[in-house]
């Protein structure tokens, strides 16, 4: 599992600004070029990734499904996250993020499943899981991966956590496709 701080995320996002693309536009273009489809399972980002992707003209060629799985019941019943994982590791965990991404990939039939689960705040954090902690799950035909995103070094508001987590998830998908 890779860990990324907020400052590192800002540094990585410069590649899109330098090319005058939004992260979502760059991802959709790459998906089209590679003939790859993607689906999302979002908790803390509440559909922001799906919205950013579908804001791009022609996204329907590469995006077929987005699940907003805010509750544990939906994570279990729709995405197939194991009850034991939610009980033992919690909704905000690497294991949950990976099972969410695998579940949405299976549900949709997409080539890639991408997920987010985290603590956007302003409350709900703890010493072990502070506000600004987000896990980004990624599943493709090669397997699963997860990025632990630690945003407390650059963010203070709920909206900032959510928007940066969405941007980070799109970046993770983009970089994972390039690494193929």
C-alpha cells in the first residue's frame, strides 16, 4: 500500500495543470485511447468522482456505473464488502476500499473498479483515523491496490477533503493505467 500526503498530491496534480487538462479529462481520454472501462464506488466523495468523469463529453464510452455507498449496508449488500471486514477493520480501511473497488468492478463488468472511503469531517475522526484520512481502492485484471491518502497536512474543511480525495482517486486510476 502506497501512502500519499496532501503536499505530494498537489505535486502530482501539476502534471494535469501543465497539460491544461482536468484530471477527469485526462483520465477519460486515456481510457478511450486504451479501450478500457471504469466504474466507481464512492463513500466519502459521495459521487464526486462519477460527476467529474461524466462531466466530460464522451465519457459514456468508458464509464457505465457509479455506486454511492455511504452506508455500511450498501457496502455489504451491493458491493460485497464482507461484514467481518467492516466490523473488524471499519468502513475506513484498506480492506474495505479494496473490497469496494473489486465489488464495483464485478457489479459493472468494467475493466477497472475505483473506490474511496474516508473521514471527511469535521467530526468523526480519532487518533487512529483522523479527519483527512482516505483510502483509495483500485482493482483491475492484474489485481488490487490501495493508496492511503493523508490530507491533514493541507486541508481543514470537509469540502477540501472530499474534493482532494476525488482528484487523488482519478490520479491513482490514471497512473495505474499508465503503469500497465
